[in-house]
């Protein structure tokens, strides 16, 4: 199909659709789940917009697809590019660096070269798709060079960038050999959004220190064409979820019936502790398990009165740090199960698999205490999903203060996950919280999550960008 210029172009590492070729060469596709897709879909449909992204498989491409009024434009990547750009520079260099070096980043020049080349591919695709004077919205750490590349190719368009993960403090970011290039890549945008004000402040500090450019409040003065100054705005735009859709799912009779069934399958304990995360070293799963194990060993929590359910979704299995993490987590789970469980009364249920939306909603409803113990997280949408799911007004949220969500969800029990004794005390407190206090806290949490949903987030960012 011919590529018609679009007035709004979204650029992200992955396309919003899952596409697979059939044996006869035809393509089958469906929309990918996720809050970002849900938020931007109506805006893109209204403008006849385009979404640029990788289809998800090596050496796979197709003609641009019109799916319900949104044009999906693929960027083909080779197997080597996926290894070096995605698994390498994006997830073994930038990801650990931006998450406070929880695991050491690796710096390889060939990874950086692949990152640069792939960013050029994305920028060229966006430049081709954008109409005269269009808005281009680039997403996340995999594409930090794209804003400046688009500006070189298409100085007529308006460019926004949103970073979904944390941005590190200057002392950490300065370790990156290609730090100046990435900063200048981001400064190609007119508006740069972050999850937290702290992240935006870290970025501006890096700009001042590493480029010598001037900042005034949220603004950065960047040299422009013909000697003119260009003003780049930066700030916090905390992302959210499709709160109404999550709440509607939790109200379905079959989901509520499944939540009761889950509790029965767990033996109808007094307290269900629940954690759900990608199996990632940033999520603090090991800290959570350590705290739970010590509480059982000390007798402050006892089976069968309490049981933990931990869902760990598979993630980046080809990266060695993730393989090591899985081994460590599963060793701890096995020890807890062996030391404290009995026939018919397990101490822990561990699921290394993805769960469907209805099953997740049922698990949220079945959980008395939600444990979010991330060591560093841009936002953590699981915390918001739990709150939106609690249409019954019950439940307690234990939330790491190192998540973006902690800035908004102040009625949660906030914890430092590195403080195991403090984490243990918070788990005990949450498990014994009176229904009246649960309702008071959950009411405030739900008001925040329901009013500030992902649609409001997208609208706020796009309105701010349009005013630039």
C-alpha cells in the first residue's frame, strides 16, 4: 500500500500490532495489548496517523498496514542488529546504566555502532511518513538518537520524545562513552518528557555538565539554524494506565468468580501476598522473597494462614544477567517451598509465565497485599493496575519509594526495598491492616489512578508539544 503522509507519527521500538505470515504468504495480525497502544490509538485514528516500529522478528517486513485507521509501518532489523542494538546496547548498556547500575553495564563499540545505524533506520522511516508540519512522537531509550536525526531530515516537523524508564544522575550517565551524542540526540526534540521531576532534573544537569548549554527552569537553550537559539522544554509527564478498562474487567462476574476460585485453590488463607513482575533485576524480586522467607522463619507470618503468589513473566532470556536472576529466584522459591510448605498448604506459588488480562484481574482481586519492591523503576504500572482493579475498595499496596508511582500513590505503604527489616515490618503491617484503613487508603489511591489515566497523560503531552 502507498504510504500517505501523516500529521501524527508515533515512533517506538515495537509496532502496536502482532503480525505473522501464513503458509500462503498472507499476513495475520492483531493489536498488541498495552496502555500506550490504548492511549494513542484514538488520537492516531482521528488524525489518520502512522506508527513506526520493528515487527518483532529478524529480517521480517511487509508493506505498511492500515489497521482500523492507523498505519503500521515496519522497520526491518537483521538478526545481528537485534543482537547488538537491542539485546546489546539497549538492554545490556543503557538499561542497567539508567537503573542505577544494579548490574554493571557493558560498553562495546560494535553495539554502539549498531544502535546508531538502527536509530537512523527509524528516523528515516519517520521522516518519510510525516506530512508537512507533522508532529512526531518518539518513545523510549532504544531511540534516543532519533529526535536529532529527524530534525536533520525534516526541520519542518514538531518532535516530542518520552523516556519511559528513569534517567540517571550525572555521576552515572557520565560513565557512558557516547554520552554527548545521546544528549544531543535527545535535544533534537522540542519537548522531552520523563516519568518523574527527578529524572527531568537529572537530564538538565547532564546537559549543563556535558554540553555547556544553558538551562533556565525547564527550558534548555540549544543552537539552531542560522545562529538562532532553539528552546527545548523538558519536564515530568507521569504515565498511567487505561484505568476504566481495568476497573471494568475487574467488575465482570466471571473475573470475580475466578478470584474466589483462586483463593479456594490457595486454601482460603487469611492473607494472600502477591507480586507480579517481568523477571528483571530492577524489580526487587529477590529482596521481596528474602523478606518473606525471614518472616516465615521468625514465625511472624505462618503457613497456612499466609501464602505468597509470585508471577514472573519471562524477559530477555538471551541476556546473561537475566539467566542468572532466574536461577537465583527459583533457588529461593524452592527453598521457601521446601522449608515451610506442606501437602495441601504451600508457602509459595511461583509462575514463570505470562498471564492473560482476565486472569491478572482475578489475581489482583484475590490478593490482600500487593508487593511492588522495585529497586528502580520509571513508573511501575502494576501498582496502578492493582489499585484500579480493587473495585471492592479493599487491599493494601506495599510500594517501593524508588518507583515513579510512589510520587503519586502516597496512600500506599512506602518502603525502601534495600531495608529488609523495614520491608518485613511493612509486609506484616499490610497483612494485618484493618478493613476500615484499607478502604480509606484505597479510596484515595483509586481517585488518583482513575482521574489520571493514560488518555489524560497522552493528551497532556501532545497539548504541551503543540504549544511549543
